[in-house]
C-alpha cells in the first residue's frame, strides 16, 4: 500500500474518531464504519442523510445509529462500500503494525500478531473490529513495558484506541439513563424536549416544563458527605416519578437539577404538579439514621410553557429564569414564568 | 420591507435589511420569491407564514398534498415547505407527483416534519427533497435551511 494512501486512510480514521467523540456517539465497530465512510466521502446518500441529522441537532441515539447502519451498510448495493470500509479500517491498523516492524524485535512480534489479526476474514459487518482493537490495546500495553523502540506514531495510535475503548464503555453505560438515579439523562431530555415540542407545534396543545433544584444541596454534601447527597438525589428522583403521569418525562438535567416535561399541561396545571412535588417531599422525607440528623430536603421549582415558533433554548431559558426567581424569593417554592 | 431576492444568495443580507440595516446594491425592482406552505396544522402554517412574509416572500398555503399539487400545477412556487403526515395526500406522495409534473423539478422542497428517523430522511432525499427540517422549528432554523436551498441552486 503506497504511503500516500496510508496517510489518507489515517486522516480519515482520525476524523472519524474525532466526530464520534464530538457527537457523543459510542465508538462501536458499526459506528466507526459509518463515520469512516462519512469522512471518506464515498457514499453521497449517507453523507447527505447524516448532514440533515446534524443540521437538525438530532440526537444520535442507539436506534438512529442502528438505522444508519442497516440503511446504508446492509443492502446488497452497499455491501461493496462496506467491504471497502473494512479493508480501509484494517489498513489503518496494519499501518500501526507497519511502524512496529521497523522497531525492536519485540515490536516485530507485535507486528506479526497484528498482521495475523488483520488477515482474518471479517465478513461484511466489521463486528470483529472491536476484538481487534481490544487485542491491539492489550498488545500495545505489553509493548510499552518491554520496548523503548516503540515509535511515537504507534504510541499515539495505541493511546487513541485505548481512549476509544474507554469511551465505548462509558457511552454504553449511560446511553439514556442517569446512572445514579435511574431517571432519564440529559441526552434523553434533549431528544424528549424536541419530540414533545414538535408534537405541540403540530397540534397546538399545551406543553410545560419544570426545572427542579434541591435547596442548599452543597450544605448536604458538606455536612453529611457525598453518599448522603447521592441518597437525596435518588429520593428526589423517586418522588418525581411518583408525582407525574405516564406521558410526562422526568430527567436529571445535571448536578442537583431535574426536569419534568409535561405534555397537554398549561401554566396553572404545571404549577399544580410542581406544588404536588414540593408537598410530597415534605410529606415523605428521606429517612436516614444520621448524626446530626438530616435537615428536611426542600426544592425550588421554575415552570414555563412552550410557545410554538420560539427557539427551544428560549423556553428552557425562561424556565431557568423562573427557577432562579423561586430561589431568590426564599427557596422551597414554585415560580411560573 | 424588501422582498426576498434569490440572486443575492444569502438570506442574511435580506434579513439585515429588514432589521433596518440597508443592504447596498439591491435590485431596484425585484420580483419577490413565492412560497407554498403545505401543512395540515393551521398553527404551523401561521408560524411559517410569519417567517416567510417577514423575509418578503409571497406566501400561499395548502392543507394537504392534493391541494398543494393543484396550486403548483397552476403556478410553480419557488419554495415548498412540506409536512409529511397529512390527510388526503401526504408529503412524500405530493413530492413524487410534483417531480413528475411539467416544471415540477424547479421548486426547492424543504420537508418540515416531526419524523426524525433515518428512514424518513433518506426517503425524502431519495425522492427529490432539497432539504429536511425537523419540527419544532423557529425563524433561525428555517432560515438556515432556506439559505441552503437558495445558495445551492
């Protein structure tokens, strides 16, 4: 393979990895293949479809990624493109092995391992790329301990692949749920707010948003420790889920801040839901055997309704402003904007 | 308020002129671009009309694909904003019929729908949609798409 092509494949691979990171897409073999193809520019239809998704700020969730893969990589027509992609993906790996060939004899063994892996028949799905990467990370770790002759480029590549592996684990773990509280996470909130606002724009139905923030949460952490803080977060998440209806969407927005999206709900009805949450916390407090005893947990809540045609960020901003107002007015209260 | 002028390319230029910043060298007798908003939601039509009218477009509306097709055959608009799910004739059927009609390749078609999955996007583009806007939209996101189809043509 000419050096020029190796460099080109490497550039594409780097761009693909960078894009996966930027869009918070789990770097699975299938996703890597999608973005390698996207940056290689060999498939205009794939490129246009992804450009539409990106320009619409679509969330690249699991089902979207699966659809992209099955649409553009599964049909007979696209099979050739996939074969080419898998060959190119492997060439970047072989490129790394190529560097190793010129290094110490330990590195040569490393190169042989890689070439052995690369020559395996991978079929058309790239499903084995992940195990290839795993082996590569393992081998490069072994190498780092034994040889001083590992090329800089190889170390860079191995580091990149290892980071990819870490991201993969992280991304799969928190794909749509918040790990601590079990409610939807921020990414899931972003998708839900677009979905519900789109429906409200079509139907003209009411749509409200609550932003809920735990009062003096820092004091809880400082006085009783982070484990207690985590228990408080979990308790609030459970309280929220009990207080809402089936179509409502509860999410942890970040830190000690939660959101509830309320379809078919106007301003006064949203205030009622918010008051119910506030009262439920007072009625059923978190019971922990602590010294000193845990002070009652209260929340401040901001509420605002969606105005179709307004940017979503403006709506979220108004809700946040209402929350800030509730805090400023003395906390443990609801404010409608 | 100045009409939207296709040959100026960027919508931004015209937008500035609306905000009171005079754009230099504009045609003294421009022909406004026309737009057909096709959506069964009167709220969506109202929001889109306000944005297009603000840009100086000549605006017409249709509540389904069949009405839109009749209007197009009567007179082709420059831009069609097109919903997907509508009674009588949906957006994709309209698009297929439009592209087969005489002069029907000329209008820039921007799909505007709550459908966000890969399959819908891919089918829209494959059948001749120029752009794809996901609901909810606002002035900024609609103008960004408009900008794409105007500069691209």
